[in-house]
C-alpha cells in the first residue's frame, strides 16, 4: 500500500528549489574507536548545529534531519533506499528490499494487515495474554520478581507465531528463539553504528555466535514451512503462512528461501518492537501514579472484569493513549538510515549520491516546537486525534511513506490488548527503575532490563476470573 503525499498535516512542504545553503556540522572526521552513545552524539549535533547537520565518517558523509517536513520528503522519495545491513537477518524480506520485488510482496501481504484483516487475530491475542495472566498470578502469589522485557518478548513472540503461522511454541523453543533473535539484533545493532563513526569489527568468535543464532532462526522457519507444505491445501489453516505458500506471485510460487525471508521479517517485526514499547510503558505507568490510576479506572469501568472484546478496544481511549505515548517517548525503531541513490537537494541542503541520510523518531518525537513539555509522559496528548500534531511526521513510530510498517494496526491492537488485560488484574512495581537507561542499538532497549514485582488487583481479579469462566 503506497502512502500519498497529500493530507499529511499542516506543516509546510519542503521547497526543493530553495537556494543552496551550507549545511553545518563538525569539521573533523567523526570516529569513535570505543563505545559511543548515539543519543548523546546526535543530541549534541542538534544543540550545536540545529535541525540539519552534516558529518563525515570513514564510511562517507551523513546528513541528519530532525524537522517533520524534511522527514516527510525523505520517507516519500524513492531516491532514498534502505541500507542492506538488515539483510544479515531478514534476507530479501519485505523490510530489507526495494523495487519491483518489494512492490509485489507488499501488494500480496498488505490485505491481511489492514484493520479488517487484523480483526480476526483478536481471539489469538486474548488467549495468549490470558496464558500470561495465569502465569503472573502464580508469580504474584510467590512474590517472585520478573524481567518485564523478557516477559513481554515471550508474550509477543507467542502471539505472532500463533496468529500468523498457526503454531504454539514450547517454553524451550520460545526461549531459544527469543535468545537467537536478540543475539542477531544486538550484532546487527553494533554493525549499524558505522553510521555514527564506529568501526565494524569481526572476529571468528563473534561470527560463529552470529551464525549459531541465525541457524536457530532459520531452522524454526524451515520447520514451519515444511509442516505446512506437507498438509493438503484443504487442511491448511487460513493464515499468513498458507497465503504465502499458495500465492501465485509475479515470478511464480514462492521458494522456501523466499518464504523464510518473509517469515523472519514477520517474526522480528511482529514481536520485538511491540515488546520494547510495552516494557517502557510499564515503567512509565509505575512512575506516574495519576496515569496508572486513570488506567485502572478506565479498565474497571469499561471492562467490568471481563476479557476485552474487539468492540471494547474502541472505548479504551486512555489505555490506547498510554501505548501511543510510550511509542512517542521511547520509539522502538528510534532511527532510520537511507542511502541516496542519486544526488539530491532537500530544502537547499545538498545530498551527494551514496550519502547516508539519517532521521530519528527519538528526537523528532521530543521536539519542543511540536510537543508541549516533550519529556513528560502524558497520554492525554492522544485523546483528541484532531489536535495531536501540527505535522503528520511529528510522530512516526511506524515509519512512513511507502515503507510504513505493514504491521502497525496489528501492533497497536496487540499493545492495547496486552496493557488492558494485564493492567486490569495487576500492578507492575519496578525494582530498579532508577537504574534503567535507553540502550540504542538497532532498536531501543532498556539497560538494564526492567525488574519488577507483580501485585494482583484483587477486585479486578475476582471479576475477571468469573468472567472468563
């Protein structure tokens, strides 16, 4: 599904014919041979040079844009292509390719991820969240601490595997797959730091660890494909995997390798980002008692102890606002890099062919010109959609343009359902909240991970238990 450049908000369009300007930036080569904090580095660029800056690394020039109108131009231009780094994990999946193959795959898959196609996944989500609910009641009774990020990762992985591929993972399989995907994302994240001037280091040991993790992911995908191919068409579950296997693309039926690439894309894109957003949301809820109180009040009034139906989601405006505000302050895909296919000019700033162009939701989402009190966690920003932002790209947690995340409706329904079901019955009480800092790799994780105790909300628990019977 291609986005249109029309009706993107009230912000002015970028004048591509503007007079050339000298893009400010550091004079010296940007090179970090040790650790670098990308958030501090980019924040310093903004403080010193403003909304557009240019710096040079040993890998070439990079131009960093912050303003929403510039981001709109970049994400809607076919001149700016995605870097090939993610191919390490995703192969030629939808998130890593451009051109005719991408258009074909996007048209094939987008129908299942529009709101009507996502609605049937509600039952799977509720069932898997209910499974976590039972586990959390046991944890609460034993007063055992949990790793919130790991809990959310395990839950969202179960949901995406069940919803899209009709499988239910064992605990060991789920744990091993989560660990493998995490390892690959960490490695790819370190490689991606070349855009911040950090050299890429490869050793036999690190290469071997990456290969082993990739083998775990590949074997899972090929097992899914083999089991589904072995079934007769009449016996196959009508889900994404069946649709892909039976699809007649422009180049014929998809090969196992092509199927693998799309499955990995859905596995990673369908659980990692939502899990991270929820981890940050639980931290923010606990740190803002007025937000938590209003959340519990809405859930008690709207759900009355029952499991949330698809229709209930329309009435959970505060719960949805909590999830959206977590995406604003802690966007899981916190930056995006593109490579200029041809020489270009954006608002007078020259972009050489082959230069890397960088945008960051972290900084644009915290831009004081578009967000009052930008560092404050305030879900009420999203209660009135008409007054949310002065520009469409002041908020872009799911990207934009023709590469808008295919699973954005899936993720939003999933995130709100998870918050609704779990917050209805539990309070999450962080044990190490003051220690947690953003860990910006290829996604925005927590360092260290959020450890918390779980408290049952007895009134809600008694109602939800009776409602589920």
